[in-house]
C-alpha cells in the first residue's frame, strides 16, 4: 500500500518558528511505517528543494512561477490538486490521497487506523485539532476552526471523477480548503469518517506576519475564494451552505454517531450552543447600537 501526500511548503529562511514546524511535520511523516510520496507543487518559494533533498523524502516536485497566477496571488490550490490527481492516476499502486498543511504533527498510528476501515472508497478526517500556541497545548476537545488533515481512499475511477469535478473549481491563497474537500467527498459519494476518538492531530499556530499575511488579507482571500467555491457548488449540485454556512454546516456534514466519544461530544456541545449563543448576543448588541434617525 502506498499514499500520495499533497502539501506545499512555506518559504524556508524567513521564519525560524515556521521552519521548525515544517521540519517537525516532515519528521512525523518519516516516522510512519508506510510508503509515502509527496506531491509538492511550489510557487517560487525559496529553499524548498534544498530542504526536501536534505530530508531525503520521496516526492514529485513541480514549481509553478507566480507569473502564471493572477496578480498578487501567492499559490493556487487547484493547481496543487490537479498535479496530484495526475500523479495518483499515473501510478497504479497508490491507494490513499492525503491533503494536509505543513504545520501539524501527523499521528504515528494514522495508517494503522486507516487500514482497519474495510471500505473501498472513503474520506477520513481528524477533527478537532489539538492546538498549540506559543508552545502551550490547549485542551484537545475545543472546536478550533480548521481541518488540517484529510485522507481519501479512492479507486482510480473515483480519481478520474475527482479530476472532472475540479474543472469547475478554483482557489488561491488562504481559506475554504477543508470546505472544498468535504464538499468534494459528497460529490464523489464517499462515506466520511472522523478518526478523532482513535487518534489526534497537533496543530501549530503559524507566524503569519513573517509572510506578510494578516487577518485582513486572509479575510480578503476567503471572500474571493467563496465566489469561486459557489460556482463549483452550483456546477456540481451541492449545497451553497458549504460556502455560506461556515463550520455550522461543515461539522453537521461530518457528524456520525459512531465517531463520537466524550471529547467529541464536548466539541459539538461547545461549538453549537456556545458559539450560536455568542453570535446571537453579538447580533443583538450590534442591532441595539445602531443609531436610529428620527
């Protein structure tokens, strides 16, 4: 069994903190007892080839010039997936297609749990993450935003269909990636499985400022990607709530009673009643603060 792992690295040499996280990510994958090849699509980020050569990791490496992207864009999520699907279909022995960010620690029992799932095709995720900020681990059940590890086990026929699906998909830079992949799993008619009670993902908080990435630039990218995503959803007859229902809809779509344990139950209790109550009070406060003109 083999896995093709989709990831793209941030530039090395700009942030010691992020360099460390990306190194930890690679080391966590190298410790897995599984045959993994990386699908690396980069966009002129410096020092990536030196890093992967030093780490001696199997990979398909592609660099796409930023000049091929729209003005101001740093990377294309579609081009990354497009390349990976081509590589997946060219090789007859890949069984898993994995998408992740490079700022996580991959659990060492990941594939031990995946091979226990006796389905020909499925989509597995691990939610919520165990969040690390400033070196401190927060509680493991708090429902942080972000699904940073998504695993597809798909046949070559499903991969061909996946390739067809993304003809109507586009996305640049930050935002909505997990929404897209979960929506795609529905379009591919895959059962979704949350492995949270079996294993955990540790997620580091990036040093975004080192890459001139602020909350405002993230919001702008998210809003632009939402427009692309809505076109994809419409073309594939999927609910618009994937793009507008935020995590309230996304967590509903990945919910299965058999995946629950005490920690995951707490996550859902916190996310829905707690967050919805806060949102309602925020809207009431905003409404009451509006100046009413006579």
